[in-house]
């Protein structure tokens, strides 16, 4: 395997010049740059990132873990895209893994990230005790918790204001005359499920409506589980006339159950969804949504992680992003 010394010898320049050209750390004349690049191509030279990282104590890589359960959710795709755009501009490589919301997978990935000397981690935390996560927090390694607010951990956090978003959706349904409003949320989502329930209760109580927890169903993040959850709600004696869905996959499952029961939305049961997608603009029935700033969530988390890498001793930050109500006809 050719080395940087071989490239320097073939190009007739110093090792420092080769390094400057490849890493773009200082100006090199066009002629010398051309000679170095030609030598690199002819020798098929590749930078040894492992050796480089040992010298610089930085691999310029970031590890990111998302739940990735069941059918792909466009929400997480936008979060990853936001983070990746920020890291790309700063010369970092983003490695993304799916935990499927299982703490065992999270542990496995975090151990792999540690072995590969990633510079930092963005984490949608899975429920359960994780020794690798405890190690990161105890050693004060760069990490940002994304989307889910950890309990009892001092760390950087970027999340959407779930309670406020849920309240917006419930208030919209109340304004349309609904008094029996169900909530379908994700069981294994740590703080998210609790905040959804909080927003649901606050909106109902502010309008002096009963918060009947018989209308709250926790399910898995999949279309099939959400369909089953909605089928259970349809069997309630005084069934709901509206439902707030935790995410787009849940929304699809809810609409599927409504259709299979021979009902229609919004005539028999109106649906509001958290999360948004372009295809909802042509979807019938039209679904009003709570727009989560998913791209901004990823971008802000990436910026905060880079800030932590540069300034490891600074105070921790908690950034809460505001969702918006998008009303469709």
C-alpha cells in the first residue's frame, strides 16, 4: 500500500506539501497541486485515517442512533438530513444506526462507536439501562440527546415541544365541536408519551372537558400496531369522534382501521396527526397536522454537538423547538 512518502517522492515535493494539498490546510501553487494529485491518482493513494486520527485525536466522524422501527418514518429521515447537512459543511462524516428502540442494540452501537473513536454521538435514546450510555455520560464524552428528554441526566438536549404540539392539535379538534377525543401514542418513547398525555389533558381541562383515559392507547411504532389500537378504541361504548395520532405511521394505521370498520373520516371520526409530509397535500381525506421542525431538530442537534466538541467544559444546553398547526380543508 503506497504511503504519503511515496506520493511526495513521485511528485518531487515535501511531505508537508502533500499534506497541505490533501487536507487543504494551506495554499499550494497550482503546479505543485497538480503534481501531487497526479501522483495520488497514479499510486492509487488513500489517506490512512486511522493513523491520522491517532495524530490529531479526531476521526472527524459522528455516530447517530435513531429508533427506525417498522415501516420507515419520514420524520427520522428529515432529522438525519438536517444533521448530515451541518456535518458535511464542517468536514465530518455521519454514521447512522437503527436501534429499533431496543436498548441492547443501542448498547452494541455505542460500543462500536467508542471502538471507532467517533468524535461525538447524537442519540434518540432507547428505553432501558445502558452501561455504554452511562460510560459516555460519566466520562463527559460529547453527546446530544435528540427528540427524547432523558431522565436524571445532565446533558445537551434538542427536542420538539411535544406537550405544546399535542395541545395545539387537541384544541383544534375542540374548536370543531369534538368532546370525545382519543390519543394514540407510542409506548416505548420515554418522555414523548408522557408529554403527549400532558398536552392532551391540558387542552381538555382548559375547555372543561373530561380527560377520559379510556381514550388513551399506547402502541408500537408501526402501521399494524396502530391499526389494532384504533380497533380497540372503536369498541369503546361511547367511542371517540376524533383522534390525535402520534406520528404518520400511527395515522396510517388509524385510517386503515376506520376504513375497515366501514366508517369514513372526517365524517364519522376526524383525525389530526403529529408530523407532516408533502404527500398529505394530495391525500384524501385531508389531514390536519402538527408540523414538527424535523430538519431543524437534526441541524440544531448537530450544531450543538460541534459546539460541545469545541468547548467540552461549557454548561449544558436544552433547546426546545416549537411545532406549528397546519390546517387542511
